[in-house]
C-alpha cells in the first residue's frame, strides 16, 4: 500500500519534469523560461496544469 503511494508520487514527479521541460522547449523562443528546480517541480507535481499557468502568469506579471 505504501509502495503504491510512493510509486505514484515518483511517477508524478517525472511527468511534471517532462511537462516543465516541454514548456521550456517552446518558451525559449519567447524568453519565458521557467527554471526546473525543486520548488517549481513540486508546485507542478501537486497542483498540476493550473500551477504551470500560475507560474507563467507570475513570470509575466512580476518578473
């Protein structure tokens, strides 16, 4: 039971990393890269696609 939860979390972290990497491949043309670090990876892992949108909006509006 616990192993299943750990594998689910590891799978989500890997998928989130690929999603951020894919976004960065597209965003490099517009200079809108989001760094892949522990904070952004965990944010996208736990909150999903809305977190990616929030990171992009944060990058546009604040930085």
